[in-house]
C-alpha cells in the first residue's frame, strides 16, 4: 500500500469516493463498481462515514476489505462528533492492524435538532492530534469547503481555520462545488496565508435534479449553471441523457482545474462507475 501524502508528492493523483450502502444488494453493487473502476489505475479510493458514526462498522469493513483486495490504497473517512477518545483509538487500532494507512479526519455534523452529540471532540483538529499520536503513522487528510463552511462566521475566519487545519494534515479534499473558480480562489487565499498543503478538488457526478438541489442546500453551495439545470429538467427520468449531461459538465470542470495545475482529481461517484469512466476517458487520465 501507499500513503496518499507520498502519492501527492510524486505527482498528480486520480481517486474515487463511495458511500456505505444500506442493503446487501447495494454492497454487492458497490464491489462491482469498484471492480469496474480499478482498471483505470486509481491512486486511491475512499469510503465515507455516516453522520454520527452511523456506518462505522460497515465503513471499516468496506475499507479493510477493499484495501486487502486491490493494489491501490483505500482511505477511511472518520468523524469525531459524538465519539469518545476510546472509540477512535479502537477504530485506529483496527485499521492499523489491517494495514490501512490513510484516514480522512472530519469533525462531522452535529445533530439537526441542535442537541448535544456527546463525545470528547468538537473539531477536526482534535481528531488529527489523536491520530498523529497513534503509533501507526497514518497519512491524514482533511475536508475543505471552497464556498466556505456553512457554519463559518465569515470568510476571513473560515480561511484562517482551514489553513490551520491543513497545516496539521498531509492533504485536503474539498466538498463538491460546481464553479472551478471557487476552488482556485480558495487555493489562492490559502497560499496568501502561507498554507501550501495540497488540496484535491472533489467533483460530484450527480444523478438527478432532486439530488443536486438537496445536496447543494445542505452544503450551502451554488447550483450548477442555469443551462445545465435546464438540460437536467428537460431530461426528466432519462438516465442515459442525465449521464451525458453530467459527463459533459464534469469534464469541463476537470479540464479547467487540470489546466490550473491542481494536484489531482477526486470524483464523487455516488457508487456508480458509468459517468466516472467516461469522464476519465474524456480527460485521458486512466
């Protein structure tokens, strides 16, 4: 296996992200998707972690299994909200024993009703500190938000806190965005603060209008351009037409980012391979 920080130091990366499915059929489909994407020679893949640790066991099972079955490293997402230090230490021990070397350290979302989630952590930096103290010497990534974190008080403090978090980590991966200029501006602002930690842009391969609107609302993100949304609305339930639109739009975003010299491309696949394979083909990144 390899550490993602080292892979980024060696050159541009290509990576894919998945979420833990809710059903056995979904898990089977995910393994098929991974098998279909593996021939593109990804630098790494990653598996997300449900809100409040709701998918803790399944995330660990998927990460450990995929990491053992493939030649590329698989990164585990880990949130700290609602977790004790012992919870995290046990999970880190499990990953270390299984040979998992890469962790994406996240604060996680607090309960929607505003109640106290409990646990020993409030911020991702506290989780980073605990992971650093573990003897396994994990490569640690953190999340970045090009359009500012929804809970940030203002742009200045958002970028300052992000720079501090990135300085404590080995790399960053952004949440999704639909305007490449937002990512490039974020990198420029981080540079002005003296932060040179590589940040991978996350590109969402969305599947329908409802999903785009819902996720953008939760994320505090701008929607795709009006012409893209109009094409999606006109496509209705025609999945093939939607994939065509997503591939066209996402390829344009990636081309702009690659031309600007980003350290890699991280695709949010939504557990499907079709759009990802076509984007990679268009970009000649395999």
